[in-house]
C-alpha cells in the first residue's frame, strides 16, 4: 500500500455546538501566509458571537500560544460579551492550529455524564 504524504487542507471547517443556547456556528480557518490564518465565523444566531466574528479576522502563530488574558481570540469574545464558558473561542483556536499545521484535525468535546 502506498501511503500518501499528509497535506495541509485548503481550509479547516469546525462546527461548534455550544450547548443549551442552541446557537451552533461554523468556523472556517484558512492559512493565508506562513504565520497567519484568516478566520470566518458564520451561522450563529448569537449576537455576541456575531460581534466577536466582526472583531476577529486573522490569527497569527504567536496568538495560538498567548495566555487568555492577552489572547486576541479571548479578548474579542470578552469585548463582544460572549459568555465566559462559551466553547466557540476555543473552537476558533483549534481550527487555527489545524490550519497552521500545528495540530491534527481531531474531534474535541465536553460531555456531561450522569
């Protein structure tokens, strides 16, 4: 069997189901330069997430490693009024990591057990 070399995707797409609010969204991350990824967030009925999307366009490689208090993704979520436990900012960072070839696209979840 011939193994094909791994090739970075043209665009990474992540669907986030944030929970009880029901405001699912689609996050697209596309590498546009060596250390820059363009982010698009669509499909959400949440005004805060839509405002965050308007504030956040590109993510740099260094942003992936910035702590939450200085991370532009978390800062845009805070400025837009997103709930502190909203998983969408983390989804943005995971999509950006994959688009920059810093991580493989693998499912991530938060699951409540009874």
